[in-house]
């Protein structure tokens, strides 16, 4: 290379410039500098190439010189030719001197550029490879960078002198390397001061402070012991000073990096907010982590036991109780979202937290549309309260923990994307108030999540307690013996450093030498000072301050990448996505095979039926039941009233005959009969009759409802709905209550109907006589049947059917014969036997050798007299068929008194009016209320999945349910895999 300012360089430059100017200085080409030869060949070697003007050639070398170049004047004539040549020579000398200055500037520019390029390459090699983190910067940032005007950006940058002030002194760095090399080559033992300083060379490169001077030659063997000792202590002091300088430099650049990250975070937040404003204008596109979280939610519902089919990755957070699991998760989520307690168990069920990036820091439950603003303390308190309520609700009576998963999503700027599951803390002893199987239940839940071969185990260990008291490490080592998917986290390191006498114990823990377990990585974190009121920002500041001033990091016991929850979250997120990319396609193939098997089974067993799952079948049954309820409104009034009258009389007939008619008719006096009837009817109406009427109406409504449902069942209805329909009918009837005001109004109506004695026409009279006759005949038939059972078979049955009487029946038969003779002698006998008559009958029977009890005599007499009275009443009823004329004319002195006919007319009219009133209430009110009750019951059943699972059962239902879930899972997985490939 030509030295700048040398004579050869000046000659080469002058020859090149002269050539481009058209001057004919002849210099042999082989004597030119290689750079000059290259330029000469470029512009003069090719005859077809256009030679640039002299201004272009001059500007090619440097832009600093702006001397004007005049074109040569034409020769004025032959006489001035020598003078012109002398002038040209003087001009050429001046140009050569000026071009010498240009070449000096040219050489300086070339040398400086080469040196700058070499320095740039050295610094570029020192930087880590950030190509794996391109996913952190979204695509729109690259698109935005393409649109930036680089020229304007270059003008906005500071001057090179200002940038040079920020760069370290390379000479000083070289001196530091020389000093370190001399120490290593001297063979001096540096002891424990250099332990843990494996990253010393990286930190030296970033040092900008002036290093200490070091000797270039090793210590001479001829020096005495005092010189060696002085040299050793001096080396140690220098090493300590260098370490302090390196830590200060590292912290300085760490703060610069955090400031840049904060600005990047704010920028991403602004961009995401702008992107959020256009959501309503286009279809919402779910993020990658949201798609994956939906798959896990569906799997959680489909396979609550997490069998071999669910091998999708998730980060499982396990640890001893109060080890700081929840605090670590909160630091990763950047919000205090979980309920806290002092020493008591707070996590009572698994909580699945889906972390993703978003413009606003919010949280939301899977089954709720409410968003909790995590920047507001009121929303944070409400979220913690809601999580605690859901946990307690999921725990069954008599239990302490639950395996039911609570699904929660958290979004915010700068949050690492992953899915974590916070499990109840592992306990060693069951305390008072806990269920006896709490310890075993927690172990089974933890094992169920950790046995997933693709689950990442985040093992949390409390650093403030003795390591030997830990239970979770043994559990984790059983589930992952090789430590291929375990990340170990040591919490409360500040307390551990303060309390432990030997800090080397912490180093043994984070190096995996103390516990009999292996892990992918070991981390040490600090999650606050133990106060529940601390904010996330204050905890971060406290954590950073602690590690900046901690001996653990200064003495090399902990490496920089092993500390802070920020580094932990980055490592867990990377491990999570690596596991997802390696396993998700295999899981998709598993569900694809399951779907094929289920579809084949359905085609073979139910080829003509649609694949309706439990919810769809419930909706179908719901519509059928509502149609059946609506059919009640189509029942005719005549049908309602006929049914109500019939059932009403069946319910009250016994009371009317036994308690009203017979006691009044047996008085044998017209005035007494009417008085007794009025009193008993009034008492009956006030106490019993309205209640009986409403019971009859309600039973009639139930029977009609059941009848319609039974009729629909016979019309090609699916028998899979039988249990559901029966349950809906029973629950609706149970909930239905009649209006009490209807009872009061019905009582008034019935009382007025029974007060009326005026029969207006002959048809009503005849109808009352017919009603009375049918009633008495029915009672007479029943009485004769009772007597027949008392006395046994008659002579015809004994001869034809070979039947015999029992001894009791023989005694009753003899008693009956004796009492019948008494009734023939006294046709107008009263309803009761006198004591002397009982004695007479008894003596007569004893005379025939029949011993009989007086009670038996009276019991037999009651049935015989009842039959005798009903027979006489039927005869009197026939006589009253022509008594309407006397009744209408009010012939008091007439021997034909038909007060009993009037009584039955009053009862019959009361039934008609009551049936009409109840029919109106049924059609106008109760049917609609029943329909409303049925809808409410169906709505309640529809929200209760357990109820539906109990009422709609069968292999057909379960097969349809499995098909739906497997298809949904496969579709979600395929969408997720497609989005995952696009992100790659």
C-alpha cells in the first residue's frame, strides 16, 4: 500500500488526473500504483467506454476540493508557440502540487474507511444472534421500517463525535486483555476471587473505564517471598476492582436496555390500540395463544381426567404450600390477581391462566364477558374476590380442594405468551378444618397434570426454609426423572441470603447439586418483601436492587441470566413454544384417528339418525314438551266441566251422604232435616269444600297434562326423552301453586249456590231426582256388598261353587237374620238399637247356641239399617218424581215431602257452578301459569349440565357428544397449527 504523502503516490495520482484531462504525460503503465492502474484500465482500457469529464473524475476521488478546471485555449498562432508551452508547463506544476493535497485527503479517507469497517465487523461479531427473536417484533414494524426515509433518519442522528463518546476505548480494552493474559501465564493462583467469573471476558468488552496498569513479564523466580506475596495481593486487588467495574458497566447497559424496552413497550401499546380501533370494521382475528387456550378449554370439558389423549403442552406450576407459586405467577402476569392469605391454603382448585399480549392490561374469565382492568385497584380486588368465590364454589361439601379448573385469560403490553396452570400447594400434614384425604387429593391432582409427557413443570422451592423440608422436589423427580421438562425456581432468595450461614448452599441449589432432581434450568427470584399491599412495579424495583447489591451475583455464585422473574418468564415462554411446536401436530393426528373411529361406529349403529349431541337433543325435547303444554289450551269447556264435576262428586260424595244426608234424613222430621242440612252445609263450605274443589282442579290439570304427553309419546316420539319429560312434569307440578285469592272467591260462590233452594222448572227437578236415585243406588250397592262379605256366601254359591262360611261369618249371618226380624216388626225403627234390644237379640242367639258380642250386634245392625234406609229412600225418590207440583205450590200440609230432593238439587247445582268457575280459572290462568312453570323448569334444566347428563342418557347420546368434541378439538388444532406455521 502506498504511504499517504509519498512521492510515488503523487506521481500516480498526477498521471491519472492528467490522463482524464486529456494531457499527454507518458508514464509506463507497469510503474503505476495498482490502484492507479485499476482506475486507468477502467477509463482508458476500453475504447468503447465513455470517458467521464474531468469534473466527474475529480469528484470521484474527493468532494472536499472544488478548484475550477478551465478548458485549454486554442493556439493563437505560430509566433507565440514557445511561450504557450512554457505557460502550460507552469500550469501543470501547479496542478501537480494541488493534486498532491487531494491525494493526501484521498488516502486518509480510504484508510479511515477500512479501519471503520474492521471495527464494525469486530463489534458485530461480539453481538448475540437475535434472529430467533424476530417473532417479538410484529410484521407491521418491518413494514413500517420499509416506509421510513433513511436519508431523513440519517440527518436526525447525532454527529459521529457524540456517538464516539458512547463507545468504549478499544485501547483500554486491549490493555485489560493484556493484563489478564499476563496473570494467567504467570501461574499465580487466584483462589476463590475468580470463581464464578466465567463471563468475565464478555463484561470486559463492555468496560469503558480506564484499567489498571499491569506488568508485561511474569514474576521472576529469583524474587524473594515478600515480592511474591505483594504481587499476589496486588493482583487480587486489581481483580476485585475489575469485577466492580464490570458490574457497574453491566448495570449501566442494563438500564439502557430497560429504557429501550420500555420505549418499545409503549410503542407496541400505541400500535395495538390503533389496531383495536379497527376491530369493528373487520372480522376479529384471534391471537395464536388464544387459539391454543381454546383447545385446552375444550379438552378440559371433554376429558376431565386428563387421560392419554390430552398430551398438549402447558406450564404446570407446582410447589409446597406458601412457597411463592402464586407470587411467581403474578410477577409473570404483571398483576396481583390471586387472593392471598397468611399461611392458609388459598389455591383450592387448579387455575389455568392464558397470558398474551394486548393493548390494555385486562383479565377475563372463560365463561364471562366482564373485563377486569388490572390497572385499577377496585377491579383487582373484584377479580381476587371472584376467583376466591369460584374456588369455594367448586369445592364439594366435605372436601378441601377441587379438581375443577378455573379458566382465566390475562392480556397486557409486554406479557410473554404462554398457558400456565397454578395447582394447590403440596402439604405435608392435614390440619384442623381440612378433609382427611386433602393431602392425597392434592398429590393426585398434581400427578394428573405432571404425567402429561409434554407438560412443562415449573417447580417452585422456598429458599427461606431448609431444603430438606421440601416435598415437591421428590414428587417432581418421580414424574420427570431426567429433568427434560422441569424448570426449577428458588424463591425468597433475599431471605435465604440473610438467614443462611453459608451462601454456597444457594449455589448448590441453583446448580442442581443439592436436590436429587434434574432440571432444564435453575432460576433465583425475589417476589417482594412479603407484604400483600406491594405493587408489581415496587416488587420489580426491589428485586433488581437486591440482585445489583447481592454478593450472590457479585461473587459469581449466580449468573446474570439465572436471576429475576423477567428472565424466568422469557425462558419459560421459549420452552413452552418449543414444546408446542414439537408435539402439537402429533396430537392432531391422534384426534384425527379418534374422529374416524367414532364416525365409523355411528354409521354402523345409527345410519338414519342425525348426530345430535345432548344439548341439541334437549332443545328438541324442549320444543315437544312446550307443544304438549300448549295443547291444554285446546281442551273444550264442556270436557273440562264434565271431568271436574265427575271428579268433584267422587271426592265429596262420601261426606255428603255420611255426614249431611243420612244424619239429617234419619231425624224423621222436615224442620229438623232442613235445619241440620243448612248447618252442616255452612260448616262444610267454610272449612273443606273450597280446598277439595281446588285439589280436584289441580289433579285434573295434572291428569290432562300427563294424558297429552302420553299421546305424544305414542306418535313416533323418541323414547330417549322419557326420563326428561317425566322429570319436567314432576318439577312443574311441584312448583305450581294456586292463587289463594281464588279460594276465597270460590268459597263465596259455593256458599251462595248452596243457599239457593228454588227449583224453577220440572227439568231441574227431574235431574235432581235422577242424581239422587243414582247416588242412593250406588250406596245401596256398596252396602249390600259389605253385608255379603260379612255373612259369607249364600246358599246358591255354597251349592254351585262349593264355598263354605267361616265361623265368624256364620255368627254374623245368624245375627243378621235375628236383626232382620226386628226390622220387620218395627219398620220405622231409629238408626240406633237400645240396650234392651241388644240384650234381647243376644239372648235369642244364645238360645240357638250362638255366642255373640254386643259390639258385633251393633256393627251388623248399622249395615242392615243402612240398607233398609236406602231402600226406603229410593221408594220415596220414586214417589217424588210427581212431587214438583206440590213443591211449586208450597203445600206445607201435604204428606209428600221431598226435602231430600231439594238437598240433592242444591248439591248438584253447587257442583255445576264450581266446575264452571274452576274451568274458567284453569283456561284463563292456571294453564298459562303451568306453561310458564314448564318453561322455567326447562330453562333451569338447560343450564344444569349435570341434570341433562342424568336425564338424557344412552350410548347414542354419548357417541354424539364424543363426535362433536373430537371434531371441535381437531378443527381448533388445525387452525392453531396453520397459524403457527404462518408465524414461523
